[in-house]
C-alpha cells in the first residue's frame, strides 16, 4: 500500500482561534513548518470512518483515566458548547460545537 491518511482537514472561519482550541482540546502542537498544521504529541493513528448519514465531523474518544462527562466539561471550559441533538437510547456520546461552530462528538 502506498497511501496513508495524512490529515483530516476542517474548514474553519479563522485558523488562529481554531488552532488554539484544538491544541488545548487534543494536546496537539503546531507544526514547525506551518502553524495551521496540528500534530499529535503521541498516541495512535487516526482511523477514517465512512458513514452515509452523518456530516463530516471529528469523533474524539475518551481515553482510559477519564470519563465522558469530565471531557465534555473540560471542553466546555475551553469554549465548546453543547448543541441540541436527538440522542438514541443509551447514547455513549455527546455532541458539542467548538467556539467557531465546528460540530464534533465525544465518545465514551
């Protein structure tokens, strides 16, 4: 195989504020070559999830040692907000919007 997933591109209204939020939310750093490229400090590679009904968004998985609600509250403190969403019974996720309006999910 000669291809790998190199990046997920998010369309945001302004890269500076978006970069600040996502760096704090994910523990990423700005690339030395371009501050609009955010790179993980460590961790597993990102998988590509294909779906016929959802819009493009990030699914952020809660790692061991934290909880869904703790991460939701941490991100709300950083400026994210809960949005109205119709959840299935026993949902294991919460839908949030970043300060710039980008919708994403936290998965417990």
